[in-house]
């Protein structure tokens, strides 16, 4: 819970101009000294003083150029609310969720401790959870999901028409795009695709002072599988207004393409948008090589005792032989988007992988399994799943 809000008094403290000048001068001197040590270039004391004076004069004489981009110290953090969307598929029975879905929601629950986890669904009331007498093994993950703390099943009507236009929304993915943005504007918080898996706490991001935080995907586009915002975010408001106009039935014109256009152009608004690098939410890409590297099983590499969270800062630099060449470090990743195999290339041939299961993750013999293992380990400790490798 967010009872420990950051004190705005700390953020109000700004260095005086004289302190800025001295600080910049010290940095300049330090950098020039380092340059002389490593390049062999000789620089005189008079040159050092001249360089320092020039830097200080630039600060002292320049206007408050950064004033227009300064974040307000009285900001409200992004709400600690998580949103998922689950819509009925008219082509098949998808009322029962799977282990991979619980893996994502459980990670959000334990790492973020959210005030609320909404599952916005058009499954009729009573359809998400069976009557106790009618429970079957297929209901296992629905039951575990619904019984996590602060989970609320929000029954909705899936949008059928584009708001403000006489046009049908085709496909449940596009209906989800409109619905998730509607809920983000109503509540604020963090939206997650079901194949987006939290790896660590995002509270530093929620308290960064930005009203919206998005991340890159391959080709520098903005992805829409993980994003967070306050409900009054300019980016969310603009995106919502323009999504209806941009919707043309193609896969991402109204979503990723539109957001990629809007987000950078909203950055100049103070504290409105932070764009994270690709590793933050969507490491990897959609190529066969990337899928293979992520999912492939490597039983020949005994790395059970290695973990990114236990790895020292220079361990891999000093002893690279301890890590297999196929291993990926996800230390810079907050949420790992585990793209499903339905997006994979037809020529994809994975070594021993078919789907995310407790056994696959707990074996820790792939990059996917190693990244998700800490979450599955907590499930074992809570006795939510069994460890088939336990002695």
C-alpha cells in the first residue's frame, strides 16, 4: 500500500545558482583531470581555470531554460492499481485461464502490493467462478486468481462500436484496446497484458513525478502491453480522443502507431511523459532467433544457483565464464513481455518447449524460466503449486 508517500518538502529544495556554478566547475575540473591522466594530454593550470570560468559564466548568464520543463514537487503518484482485460472469444471457449495468466497476476500482487487488481471482463457474472459443487481441475487458475488479495472481477460490456463513429470494432484485441484505455482514464494505474510479467517493484517509476510512463519495443515503437498513468494524464486523454479517429481496422494503427506518434510530442509538457528504453518492458523482439534464445531449454547448463538478483555488480565482468553464452541478464527489466508463440514465425523450432508450465519454469533451464523462476518459487512457498524437483 502507498501509506509511505514521498515528502514533497525534499523535492522543493533547489540548489542556489552559486552552488550550481561551483558544482559544474568541480565537474569540469574533474573531467579535464581524468582526460589528462588517460590521454597523456598536458593542460596548464591557466587552461583549467579558463575552462571552469567559461562553464560557470554560461550558467550564470543563461536564463532559466529548464524552468519550463521542471516537474512540480506537489505531484500525485501514479495510482497503485493494476488493470487486466479478459474478453470472450466467439470462436472458442476461453472462460478458463491458465497457469501463465496466474503467473503474471501473482507477480503483480507480490512485487507491487497493489491497492486493487481489476480484471475487466465480459464473462457473465457467475461464469468466471463456478459453483463449489461444480468445480473441476480446469477451474484451478480462475480460483487462484480470484482469491488473490484485492482482486476485483469487473463485469463489463465489451465495446462493439468505435466511440463517436458508426464503425464496428473488429476482433477482441481491438475491443481490449478501447476498453483498457477507458479504464485507465477512469482509475489511472498500470495496464498489463496477460503475457507481461512483473520482475520487480515499479514504485520508483510511479513516484517519479511523471503522469504517464510508456516503453519502447523493437524498431523504437511505443508498446501497449505495459503502460502506467494517472487518470488525468494528457497522454491518456489525447490518445483516447484520437483513437476513435485513428481506428481503421488494421492491427496497431490506433494503438502502438498512434501512441508512438503522441508520446514523444507530449514529452515537452512538464512531468507528463517518461519514455523508457526497450529493456524496461519489452526486451527481445519478434524474430525466430529471439524466440529461440528466450524459450529454448538448455539442460547442459547447470545454472540453478545463478540469479540476476544475486549477481554482484562486477561478477559477470570479472568472471564471464560462469555464465553460459545463451544467458540473458534482465536486471534492467521491470516487466518482461513474454510474447506468445502465436506471434512466432512458422519456421520456429524450439528445443523442448510447448507452453509455460510450473515444471518448465521451476526447471530454470531457459532464459524465460530463469526470469520467471523467483515468482514461481514464491508460489511453491505459499503451497499454491508443487515443485516436481523437490527432494
